């Protein structure tokens, strides 16, 4: 009996200690959870405020804005203005340039508070490259939520934040003007980057579809601007000269198609009074919403059509 009387307290003590241990474990877990939550909140606060780089000695860490600091969307912020630009990029196979272009332009335009949507018009057919027709396709497929366009080469990046990409209400605005473009300096040049309201582009009937291969479609479009009695505007007060843009095209890697086939050499200097949006023939194979390094764009995979009886030079040989 003495043995068992000694055992009972021990057994009772064990049960009681187990009970207390369970209680302690619950409170310990609760305490650890609270410490974790408080630590997480402290980490977020320090990271958002920029103190983390000072605390842990990583001076190179970028400042991450707190949720309350994040900019409101363009649709909610009146300082972005009422207009929205369709940035149209005629494209074929220059993916290494596209990977640079889309995130760069998205960040550049956001910094300037330009509401925009980037359209990559990708030519899938086996005809020669037709920049003008692809821009026409981009105009037709850009939707009703944009009211002006930017005809934009994929290899031309603006380096000066004073360049104006705003709504060209007074008339077409040639951003990549001859005195600023790194390569082309003749007075009638309107290529590279040109802004127009959709109304003005339609007034010109778009661009001619006769220009297969590289070059001359811009010169013909300059004549269309004059015929439509539209005054051309260019940047003023830009002091960076030919360093205003970065030209990322590598001619050694991507050679331009400058061949002149059949009667193309004579036809390239003629005005095309009938052609443009009204005789554009194409098929959209697919539309893809793509994000490149966080920057959204719409890829319009397109098959252009060619009437070889009118423009036999659409074929490479």
C-alpha cells in the first residue's frame, strides 16, 4: 500500500504536468504566432520606408512602395488626362529588340503619365515585310478605347524625357524629327515615331499598301499629309541632338530588305491616291496578351494579302 500510495501522487503529478504542458504549448504557439506577425509587419514597414537598406547594410536595395504609396491606375487618376494612345509597332522576327522595347516604352510612357496600349503587329505570311500595311492593321485593330496612334519603330528608344508623346490635337507630331534622329536627317522625313489622332489618320486613308520591302512608305505618307492639308509639328527646345534616341538595330545581324524587284524602282516614287485603309487586305490569325518583364502588350499575329498583278514585288523573287 505504501508503494501504491507513493505511486499515486507520482501518477497524478504526471497527469497534471501533462495537462499544464498542453496549456503551455498552446500559449507558446500563440505567442510564437504573435511574434511572427509582429516581425512580418515590422519587416514590411522597414522595407517600405527604405530603412531596411540602412538596417541590414544593403545600400543597393531599391525602395519598394507600401500598398498605400502605390500609384492609382491611369483610369482613376485625372492627372493622366482623358486621351489614350495606341502605340503601333510593325514587327517581324526581331525578338531581341522587342524584349528591350516593350518594358522600356511602358516605363517611359508611365513616367510621363501617358495612357497607352502597345500593339505588336506581327507579320506571319511569306511576303516581304510591309511596314505601312502593318501600321494600317494596327490602326484597324486598336479598338475604340484609344483616340490617337503612335507609329513606332521597334529599334528606336527615346532617351530624353522632355519628348512629347501627348495627344497631337493640332496636327501630326513627328517625335523622331530629322535633327534628332540618329540616322535620317532630310527635311521631309516623317518615319521612326509619328503621332496622329485617329481622325487625322483616317483623313489620310492610312498609309499606302504598295511598299513591300524596306523604305519609301514614309516619304509617300508625307505627301498624304500635305494632300490632307495637315500641318506637321516637330519637337522644340530639345538640346540632346542626335543622342535624343537610342537606335538598337544591328544591321550586321538583321539586314534590311532593300531589293527593288520588277517595276518597284519606278513605282516607289509615285503617289498612291487610291490605296490605304480602303483597300487593305489581311487576316488576323490570333491576338495574344503578353507580358514582357512586367510590361503588357497585345500581339496581333497577321497574314497580309498581296495582289501580285498589282504589286508583283511583294514576293521576294
